[in-house]
C-alpha cells in the first residue's frame, strides 16, 4: 500500500472524531512526509482547530505511519 492510501485509510479512522463536532478533513497532498489537509465544516474557523490538527490528526498519523513528518492545513 502506498503512503497516500495509508494516510487516507488512517484519516477514515480519525474522521468520526471530527464529525462528532460537525467537522471533517480532506487529504489534499502528501509531499516529502508532509501531509496537507483541508479542514471542513465546523472545523473552519474553530478556535481549537490548530490543536485538533497537531494533537489530534498529526499525532495519530505519525503514530500509525512513521513516515509522516507533519500535518499542515491549507
């Protein structure tokens, strides 16, 4: 399985956490270990979206897929 599919699969596991609060995430691109995502729904403009991005998505993606360096919102 290539890294993009692994990331997409991992995001599918994490999405329910976001959807509980009316949000979602879309994978935009993977480049050199950096994962670029677009936050959607209630995540847009949410004051804790940066925390969700780093402590939620990035931490879990790095745990599941060690090749991930960081998660960046676009």
